[in-house]
């Protein structure tokens, strides 16, 4: 691949997370670009060990451009799919328009192709960047409708606090042993993004149900919105809503609800970003889907 780095006085580096200074360089780049602090992951075991970062660094060691791939196994229609996710794409303003991002995308896509990933997936507010590489936007749907009738007893439930080290450990254990929240479309296993999404969005509530299951949800005072369910089994929506203790006339679920013993109607989801995929599996994923907001990356 043409060495853009030499032409521009930058150093190309890949798989550099073991170097704390380079990792800090990426933290700075993403803080300056997106106002997010990915170093919060350090409280939760550090970055995803499957990450494959590709970056350019200047003479002072600043990370000026990055694009990362990572392994993100998905369950689609009951089958485990070897999928690669792409994230942390940014170029510092003074370095834009010189082809650095194109170069990093091409390197990342070549690497995941060589490693035999069968599906590529990303979320973006700039779909046009990825269309030339065969990515297509997949419309997402939330599932909504009247909640199930609550006839059972109220399971024991309490809020989980990520400020509390014991609760963090418990969440980690549950994430490590979780079953996918849907057989239609869900991450098979992913911890780091769940944690970051819970930290980034103060409206996300985490409720521990029966000591064995964490429900991530939001509530605007009228409609509970279920974002994800983490545990070794997935309780019915009736049990979940009983545990949350918020009766309502409508409930919304942000993933296909095939495990919840409840049917919601798919409705268009107005998100800030588009879900894009490429690969044969993407073409025949069939039917309405949504990636749990807790798996967003
Ligand atoms: C978007 C961004 C990463 C592009 O970086 P860059 O190094 O300037 O991009 P490049 O010069 O390598 O251009 C790559 C291609 O993207 C196109 N492109 C660049 N910026 C674009 C933008 N904002 N919108 C649409 N297309 C864009 C270029 O025309 C080029 O197309 P080509 O390959 O057909 O010639 C950079 O502007 C950035 O960091 N923006 C803020 C963060 C962001 O939006 N990141 C992407 C999140 S998914």
C-alpha cells in the first residue's frame, strides 16, 4: 500500500494498544473529535482485546488519524456470524482531505478480509463515506405496543450503580456469561460497549432483577423503553416490566423481541446514526431488526 506516512511525515502504526502513550493518543483524538472519553473503559478491564486499531501519529506522538476494526460476533436468525465492527474513525482537522482516512479504511478492510470475517458492520452519521466500499444502510425498527398483562409476582429488583466496584464486577460477570438478547439479531458477546454506552448516556438505567439479570432501560415518565437484557436466560417481558415497576399503556423494545414472549409492532427508529452492513448475510437478514443501543459502537 502506498506509504502516505512517509509523504506526510507521519508514522503509521497498527495494533498499538499495548503502548500506553499511543493508547492515550487515541483517547485524546476521540475526546477532541467526538467529546467522548473512552479511557473510562480502564475501570472495566480496558479496551476490547479484539481491537485492531490503524492509526497515524505525528512527530510529537499525537494520534492524528485512526480507524479501528474489532471482532463482534452476532447472532442472526439463530446462527453465529463472524462479524467485524468498525469504530473510532477520526482525523484531526488540520490533517483532513489528504486521503488519510481512505488509507486507514482500506487497511482495516484488507485485514478483516484476510481474517475471514463474513459480515462488516458499522454505525455512522456519514453513510456516503462507506458506500463506495459496498456498505448498505439497513433501516432499524423499534418494537412497540401494549405491554403484557402483569399477572405474576413482582421479582426482586434494585438499581445497579456503575460507581460501585461490586456492581461493576457483577455486571462484568453477567456480560461474560450472557445469552444473546435475540436470536434474530443481537451481539453474541460484547462487554466494553455496553459499559461505555451506560457511562456515556446518563438516562440509561440499569436494574438488577433476581440477582441474575440486568435490564438496561430508559423511562420518560410514560413509556418504558427496554434497551437490553443481560443474563444467562432472558425473562419474559411480563417479568421484566413487573420488576421495573412502571405500569404503562405502551412499551418499547430496542431489539427484536423474539425471546420476550411478547409481540410488538415494528416502527421506524429515528436514530442519529445509520446502521450499515456489507456481506451476503446482510443481504438476507430478512425482517425488521435493531441493534441494541447498548451494543452501539
Ligand atoms: C470524516 C473524516 C474521518 C474524513 O477524514 P479525511 O482524512 O479527511 O478523509 P479522506 O481525505 O481520506 O477522504 C476519504 C473519502 O471520504 C470523502 N470524505 C471526506 N470527508 C467527508 C465528509 N465529511 N462527508 C462525506 N465524504 C467525505 C472524501 O471525498 C474521500 O472520498 P474518495 O475516496 O472518493 O476520494 C474526517 O473529516 C473526520 O474526522 N471527521 C469528524 C469525525 C467523523 O465524522 N468521523 C467519521 C465517523 S463515522
